[in-house]
C-alpha cells in the first residue's frame, strides 16, 4: 500500500517541486488500525501518474487519504485553474454547462442561493474560493466574510469583488469569538488536515444560537460503488477525508454541534464527470490489454467492458441522475446549531 508513480517521464519529475508525505491516525477517533479501501489517481494534468490510497478506520469507519501530502506541500496539487478558485466572471466564461440543467435545482442549491436569514445576518464562508457565494449573499444584504487557503485567490476576491476575505484557516487572528450568526462550509471540510480543530473553532466563532452548514461528498453513495476509483468526488489527493453521513454526523457531534437532518443531494455534474473519468481509464485499460495475452487479456477485456457499459449509457443519455433520488446522492449537507 502506498502512493506511487507510474509511466511518468523523468524530465517531468525533475521539474516538479518536492512533495513531503505524512501518515496520520484516524481524524475522527484517533485510531491506528485501518484497511485499504481503494487506490485512485490524481486526475488533474499536474498530478499525472500519481496514485493515492484511501483507507477506512477499523474503529469508527471514517475513510481518509493516507499517507497524504503535508500541509506545507498540498498546495502543489492545486492547479492554477482549479475551478473553485475562479472568480464569478471567470467561472461563467469557463463553464460549458448547458443552461437547461439550471432548472434542476436541488434543496442544496436553493440553500446556497437563498440562505435563510438568521440573527444579524453575519456570515462566514469557510473555503470561499473565488467568492461567488459571498458575492451573492452580499447582494442579499448579508454581512459577509470569507476565509480561504489560497493567497492569490483571496487577493483577487478582495480586488475584484471588494469583499472582506482572509487567507489561511481557522483559528484566524482576525476573527473574534461569537461574531457570526451563520458559518458555511461548501465542499471544504474534506480538504482539511485537521477538521476537528477547524470545526471546534467554527463553533467558538458562532454567536449563541448560531448555525453551521456543511456540505461534503458522500462516499456511501451509489455513484461511488459504480465508479470506484473513477468517482469524480474522490479528487485525490486534495480530498483528505471521505465522509459518509454517519461519519460526518459523528465528527460534527465530537466538535460540539447539535446536528440536525442531513440532506442527501444529487449532483448531475459529478455523475457526468465520473462517467468521463471511467471512460478515459477504460481507454487506458484497453491500451494495456492489447499488449497482454491469455487469461490476463481476457480479464482486462471483461473489466473494460463492465466499466464502459454504464458509463457510455450515462454519457449518451446526457441526463445523469435526473429524476432519481437519495441512493444517487453525491453530497451530504448537514445543518447544525451551536
Ligand atoms: Zn476512526
């Protein structure tokens, strides 16, 4: 078990910055016993050839990337064109999503667009990226603040959108206790090396009665079982934790939150992304199996056909999970209170 590199030209390796790695105990219960769940590649151009293991804790069931890049070197795996870092105009220009898909809005998308007003309307978006959510909430009258790891992205959001955004993580010296009514974490908790510390600080930053909303990919979903290491939401090694609804609930409770209902959310874009990745990987498998012989070749062909059939069906239909419900949910969104 371990990360490894394959089929990468030497010239490519030497030009890349050095990456440091670390092993970690379970991020939820601290347990040191786990078993390998799967290994999957970094599918971004900069990560070509690297595969990473995802393990599952024997004690609490949490899945996490292990070993993983250290906090100091994880930045090497975030490409400059990483989609969440694009500011709203850039993202609109880069998006090829058909407009008609905007009709199929989930509760999660509605929550992101029309957050229910609470307290004095003081909102902190942790992992704000390019600031599209902050900008929308600002337009609705919220007093918005953002935090993100990426210094260049934070600078751009300040300059282009004129919003109050800080670089770094939580705890942050610029943020006072009990100074927010709502904190949101849209697809950011799974990127953290130490999620419990961040969640405990988020609780400290909330005013009494304040709310935390967390949305993360759901590894206990049918798309993950279908696509395995081609599941779009694995996003290794940027995703360090791979939550199921019960592990998300346990972690939020351990941080001191009262956890309300966890909503399961379908995500058509991720399903299509998974299908695309599976097809690309099947094409690589085909290339390999034409060089193999005998039983190995038959096995490779059977695997390739098994993978291609559902993927092509999804791609050709172009409607992904429209009309289906909970088992296909790629995202779990938890609504908590302090
Ligand atoms: Zn554990």
